[in-house]
C-alpha cells in the first residue's frame, strides 16, 4: 500500500475537517464493503476447498474410513474429523 499526501487528493474543506480530528496522524481508508471479497473468492480457493470437503463427506457417508481419507487427501486426523462431522 502506497502513502499519498492528503493535500494532493482531498478538497481543502475536507482536509481541514480531517485535520481537526487527527492533526498530523495517519488514516487508513478501507475499500467500500462492495469491493471486499472473502478469503479465496477471487482466486477460487474457497470454491475448490468446498468441493474437496463435499467429496470427503460423500466418501465418509459411503463408508470410507477416516484413516483412508487421511491417506487419500493428505490431511491430519483433526482436519478430516472437522470436515466429516461438521453440519453442512
């Protein structure tokens, strides 16, 4: 993130109002809520993990043991248990 001098981008009235509240301080201006994405939404990682977890749940429901799922998906026993016992 690059710092930008406020007096180059804000109108004088707005700058004076900001300075009244925070004289000489640093202010972070976040993106609008509409521009914010949850983790993994932009890259597709979130969808990929959801699909993988759905497959793990289906295999477990079909009788695949937790030990077999650990070997097949290279996950820890705790990770597999979280996935198969979650309410989704």
